[in-house]
C-alpha cells in the first residue's frame, strides 16, 4: 500500500492537488510498523512521501525540519533515511542555514558509507548524486556560482545515467530541473530552457519542469513556446487545490487567456 501511495502522492503533486497529497503525508506519519517489518518498498515510501511533499512545493522551511521517524527500517536501508537528510540539506541551503545544510550533507555521507548491501547499490549511487546536488546548493549560497553550476551539472549527468528505479515514481527533485532553476537565477534563460526540456524528456509532465520551461521561454521572448507550456500546465492543474504561488499565476494566466479569447470573438466580424 505505501508503495502505491508514493506514486499517488507524486501524481497529486504534479497536478497541484496538494491537499490530497497532504492526506497521504499525514497517514504516512502514523505508520510505525509494516508487514513484513522491514519491507523494502515501504521503507522507501516512508522517507520519500514527506520529502516529496515539501520539495515539490518549494516549502524549504518544511524540508529543513522534516522529522526522521523512529523506525527500524533505517538500519537496513540507510540510503532511504538519506532521502530525508537530502530534504534537510536542500531546505537549509535555500533558507540560509548553510551550517545546517553542511551537517545534513555530512549525515548523507555517513548513510552512504554505511550502505553495504550490494542489492541496494542503486540507492547508494543515488545518494551520492544527491550529495553532489545538495553540495551545489551550498556552493551557490557561498557565492561560487560557476562552481555550483558545474557541480549540479555533474549531478544531473550522473542522475540521467542512473535512471529511474521501479520503486519510485521519480526523483525527489530531478537534478537537471534544479540546474534549470539555478540558471534562471543566474539570468541564463536560454541555457535554463535547454535543461528543463531535457528533464521533461526523462520525467514528463512534472509541474516544476513545465513551469520552469514556461518561465525560461517567456524570458527569452518565445511567447508561443511559453504559451504551450503554460497551457499544458493549466490543463494538468485543472483540479488543483493547493496554495502555491505558481498556481495563483496559472489561474491568472487562465483568466487572461479567457479574456483574450472573448475579446477576439467580440471583434471578429464572422462571429
């Protein structure tokens, strides 16, 4: 059940149905035992679901303070506890707690090194890539912009090679998507657009990927392409119930597009 709930939460978050995703997060927080007790996919979901909920919404303060549930699973699956520490690292870096982010990265390294089961090598490699991505965020916060871009690009390349594991609907936050966000911050929208579009080929329909691609296209004056991404995201979030600022922008976009359509209809002599 927990495995299926992770996929469900992921889907809700791409559709902006954050309240429905939150119900899954709240249920997950009540789980103290699974059957079997140390079940692989359940352990992954117990860490991934609350992490996704914070990170997909850019709720950095939430990510920075996510609790690590007291569960027996972590001793058998240390890389999964690493997902929560990854959230801590990203959340703290984005909220200016650089020392806290470094501590989370140190913990991630400890968890990676303690993962010795060869059957879990994929997740050990994934955690290594996440350490790189988190380190890039810290590096950017220290003002080392070019170094941060290079570090995040290496993380994105490693993630592309690693691919998606069946236990997961997708990366918590694709590194290439993070790279697109960083390039937008650095006022490099053309390069950002390339990264967002590459990320969408691997993880199609991601809210943050579509939104980033739309923003990048808008900044470089490609109105038709921006409208394409905004329209796709608008359709995808038709039943959104969240309060993200991006959803408010999409509602405004829908209203503007509707008004323009009405205006064209009113002035078209064929109507």
